[in-house]
């Protein structure tokens, strides 16, 4: 009897535990391969996940294939990754630290300077995990400072140094025989680095990526950390983008800014808003003429994705709107080379699919409220499409000029600002240590259900036919007929119909007024005006 | 083009289209009325036919005395007409009031039929059929229980009817007796003159087409008999009779010099009930007769069917679209991108509406003044909007009647004591 109870008890226990073990195994093996693995705390909060998203985006812009997972899910997978970023690790299984130790032991340090040939490189962002790791491995080659506030000083070039106050629970700085240091963090008691490497461990004591300076410095440091050679990573340019350019707006201001850029001989990009109808209106023709002029003078056109066009996000509808708008622009000789999208489009399957139609994508710091970020794929899916990414520059001053050159960046100039402000910002960009570049210098392509555009070697091909982007002034039709699309015969421009209506109303009003006068006159005759003969006759009737 | 653009376009086309139809009718109407006003309306006849005046009355004691006295005061030969009041299942003191009048006028043919809830209480058509069964006239005249016709009204109507064998009926004009009782009755007065009198006149002038308004009309007895009496299911028995007359090859004349004054609802609730009943009746007639819109032998009646269809379908939907776009536009929820879609269009429409109504007031005594003009503008934004609610309510109610197989109920208009 006792044996039977024990047997069933074991069976039940097996049934209870077996599936979860299997699920865990599946999840663990679910981390896709990548060049970099980002590990975050178990049960990380919204802010931490937001920061991980931010790191994924930054690494995507730098063309790295990234995987990310929680500490528990990553522990058994570390061997598969050469580069590991531990972001603000506070909760993690104990085995993780043991795993780090194993990884450190398997590396070899044979070079001087910043070593590059480790089998595994670990970048700690934040201090908790690194302290636990160093303590656990019996090392005391670090300084721990309980101060919570520190001042970051970071040089993006020889002449540009930026400072910012940052906050952490405590600060930790590696010491003794550091292979590499960069930047500076000063607390009341201590002075340390912003980034340092010792062996295969690299450490950034601050982790608040919502701070623009920390983010910009991290962008630079992570690129250098991942760079396999000595010296600086490849240099990428920044693009001046005239942003929020709407069709039908007064084109004079746009023309003035374009002429200023042309005079300065600086390449630039114009991000136009999409348009879905009335593409042949004179105002649109005039707008497109300026865009063609810009195209012919070093300017490149990109198109913003449709916004506020649907109640809830609809991929097919979005593709349709993009197709219609691109056709309207191309019909006017304006050839958008890329698509501008909100940054969170990078984290959603539907929007990734839409972006896969374009080889060149500009992202902005906007957020599309209709899009939900999908973190369950554990990788930057988008990387596989091989886009040319241009991210929004990180704003470290009022001009928005870029301070990083490890990936392509866009300096968005808001066209609603006054012209002197725009000119000032253009001047700052021109003087920046980050080079400016023309989009015409790289290849672009896009496809829709109806069109295929390819640009390379200064030649634009639309559906296999060469398109000319040269500028010729347009002669406008002063008597333009505003015919509408589907209901042509009914929905003619009402303003021309109004003319006829005004004439008809005028004539009817005159007729009515004449009738009113006539009726009043008749009434008066009948009820008030009596001539002498009538009075005599009435008197006779009355017998007077 | 957005959905709002399409709907706006539809509303503009429908409203302006119907506006031009009304303008056209108003021009015909004013010409006809000016022409008629040059005459006294009388056509001499050798012998006056026997006329039966029928007055259906249900709980009308407040107004019935005044009505019957006015009917007794007609300048029509006293021995050539009888008055039949159907006191239809009344629970008030109508019977006593009528009895007193009878006793005071012993030499007059005043017949009172008091019905109970078994024979009567089934609506106006049923009451008229009861009166018809005891009537002796070769001409039937109908007056509502709240009417005070002018003394010459009956003679003018009968003379005109007897003057043309092709005439099935002659209808007179009705005016608002209590027009100064409230702002609502002021609106009703204007509406009556503009959209019932002038519209009738225009339709008659151009197409010899006219609709019986339910009161102050005469009709040949033989035709009523041929029709088998009034359709008891119809709430708008007047419109129903009109269509049947046209199908029989007769026509109806509008004679604005035969005037009756009637009491109109003074309170919004009463008005809404009355108009809902009218609208339901018209919807019933429209559905029943729409098939004739494409039948040649239906004659000019086809135009009336189409006109009804335009008003109850096109006008209604256009006004709903227009108002919805206006409200949503103010709330910033929709935006019309039609080029030329401007306030000018609405401004011109308002101007024509005001002139169109003013022209009808100009031919009346003491109606044309600045106050009336201001009332017309106010009416456009208030009273006219209520029409949409009335028709929607009538449409829903008609559907419910159809789904639940309810019989049409005569929802009597409540009367008010006049001082």
C-alpha cells in the first residue's frame, strides 16, 4: 500500500515538473543567434526594458545583429555569444556569475593596449552585477563610492566636451592596469572613468540611457567596444533633413532655405509629408517644382510615412497610402529615396514588413501610438532586411547637430521654425566635426504593389525605365479644372459651380422681390386704396 | 475625396435640387394666387346640389360648438346642406354641447351620431364612413372639428366643383386661428402658408395637381361610393383619397378663396404627435402608391408620388448628412475638403429660403412684416430641424407597426380652450 502511494506520488511529481522543464528548455534554446547578447535583470521593469529597446536600436543602426533575454534565460546560452552586454543587472541566478568567471578564464590576453582577441567580451552597464562578480571571484581591483550623484564629462572630439549630472545607487570604478579609459565621472569623493576596459571586461558605471549625454557617449563607446581593430570605427555622416514639409504650404520659405543650402554647397534631404489626392492641383505642381529644383541642386527627397490616417493600424491600408503617395510624387518628377518613420516602427512585425519595401529608412524620435513594441522575438528582426538606417541625432544642444559618427544620423530641421534659426542650425552643422553627406552618394530602392524604384550610380530607374531628375521650370495652367477623381461628372469643383449658382440665386431673388412688391401693391389696392368711384358705389350699397 | 466629401456633395445636390423645385412651385403658386385674388372665386350655377358636411369629432367639446356654429352660418342655401357630426366614442361632454346646438336650431339639418367604442373610436376614416352611410348629399364636404370656415367657403367650393365635370374635388385654404398663441403656432402659421398653400397653388398651376388637406374640401359623393369609402388603415386619409381620385381620372382644384381657420397645436408635444401621425400617414401612402410612379395611366399623380419620395427620402437623408457634417465639423471630427464648399452656399440657400417663404406671406393680409422675416430665419434653424426628428420618429414607428403587426392608431390632437 505504502509502495503504491509513493509510486503515484512520484508520477504526479513528474507530471507536474516535466512540462515546465521542457518549456524552459524551449525558451532557452529560443534565443536567436547574434553578434551581441544583451542580458537584463529578471523581472526587469518598464524603464529597464525601454533602455534595452534603446540599446537594440542603437546597435541596429550600427548594423549589428542583436539578441536579448533576461538573466535566467541567458545563463545557459552565454557560450554562444562572443559579445555580451549586461544591462543594469540586479536580479539574476547565481550561476550567471560563475558563468562569467568561466568565460573570463577561457579568454587569452596577449596584446597590449585595448585587447581585441578575447573569445568573450563582456560589457557591464551599471554597477551591481560587476561588484558582485568581482567580490565573488575574490578580487578587489575596484573602487566603490557610495555617492549617488556624479558629473559625467565626455569628449566627442578634441574640441567638443559635454558635461552632465547623473544618478546611480552607487558608483564603482575598476582600477589598476586598466587597458582603456574614456570620459570622466566625478563624485564628491572620487574621480573615475565613463568607460574602461580591463581584460575582457568593459565597464560603464552609468546606465540611465534616457540621459542624452549618457546615450550619445554609450553610442560611441559601444561602437569602439565592438570595433575589432585598433583605432576608431568607420566614420558615418550626418544628413541635414528639412523636416515636416507639407504639400500645399507656402513654398517661398522652403525655397529660401533650399537656396541657402545650395549657396553653402551643402547636401541636404527634404522629408515631405505624404499626399493621397489632388496631386495635380496647381499648388501641388508648384510645390513639386521646388522639390525638383532641390533634387537638381544636391537635395534628396524622402517621404514621411502616413500618420493619423486610420482608426487602428492597418498594414494593407498603410501600404496602399504609401503607394498612392509615392505615385503622386513620382508623377510630378519627385523621387523619394527613402521612408521616414517613427522609431518604434522598428519593433513591430507589421511595420517591419512595411519598411522592408524600402532600402533606406530614416527614423525619428516620434512614437506611433498605434504601434506596440514586440519584445518576444528576442532579436532585432529588422537587421536581416539590411536597410540603410539613418537615426535621429541625439540632441546635446539646441541645434540638434550630431555628436556621434559611428552610424548615419539625421539632423532634423523643423520647417515651422523661423528662417534665421534654420540658417543658424545649418551653419552649425557645416562646422560640425561629423561630416555631411549627400543621399545621392548611396544606393536606394523601394517597391510597392505597382512600382519598383532603384537608384544607383546617379541613375534613377522606375519600373525598369530611366527617370530624369533634372529641373525644368513648369508653365502653370491658369485655367486649371479641378476635376475630382471618381465622381468626376458629379463632384466638379464647387467653386466654379458656385458662380452659376450665384447668378441663379440673383435672378430668383429679383423675381421674388418683384412678386413681393406686386403682391403688396395688390393687397394695398384691395384693402386700403379706394378710388372715388368705389367709394360712391359703396355708399350706394349702404343706401346713403 | 473622403466620406464627408461624398456626403456633403450629396447633401448639397439634394438640398439645392429640392430648393429649386420649391422655388419653381412658388413662382407658379404666386402667379395662380394673384390671378385668383382678382376674382371673388364664385362661379354661377343653376342649381345648388345637396351637400353633406361631415365633421368627425372625438372628445372635441372645447372646439366643437364654435365649429358647428360656423358651419350653420354658411351662406349656402340652408335647405341644400346637412351637417353630420360623428361624435366618435367621446368621453367628454361633446354630446351635450351638440344637443344644445341642435335644440337651438330646430329648423336646421344637424345630425349628431354618437358612437361607442364598438362602432366608433377607430379613427377619422372610420368616422367618415359612418357619416357617409347616413348622408344624403351628392356632394360631401369635410371639416375638422376645430375649424371655423368663413361663411362663403362652402359656396365657393361647391360652385367650383360643379363647374367642371372632370373635377373630383375642390380644396380650400386653411389658416391658423391661434397663430399668436405661441411661437410654435407662429411657425405653424408660416409653414401652412408657405408649404401647404403656396405649394398646392404651384402644383395646381403647373400640373393641375393638388392634395386634399383633410379639411375644408368638397368631393363628389359618387366618387367616394365608387372608392368604397375611406381607407380605414390610412392615417392620412386625405392624401390617400387624392391619389385614388387621380387614378380614377379626375383632378382636384385648389381654391384659396375658400378659407377655413383652424386651431393648431400650441405645445411642442402635441405638435410632435400630430406631425408624426401625418408623416406616418404619408409614408404609408407613399409605400402604397410608389408603384404608380412609373405607371402612365396614373397621370399627374406620378409627380406627387415622386415629390413625396423626394421629400421623405432625399430631403430627409440630405438634411441628416448636412447636420451631421456640420456638428462633426464643429467638434473637429470631420473635415470637408471639397473645393468651393463654403458658407456662401449655405448663405445663398438661407436667402432663397427666406425669400421663398416671404413671397407667400406677401399675398396675405397682415402677414408680411419684419417680425415675420426674423421668424422665418429662426424657423430655419429650429422648427425646420424638428421635421427631421418627426420623420425619423414616424419611420421607426411605421417599422414597428409593420414588424409587430400593429394597427394604425388615430392619435388625436389635443385641443386647447381659446380665449
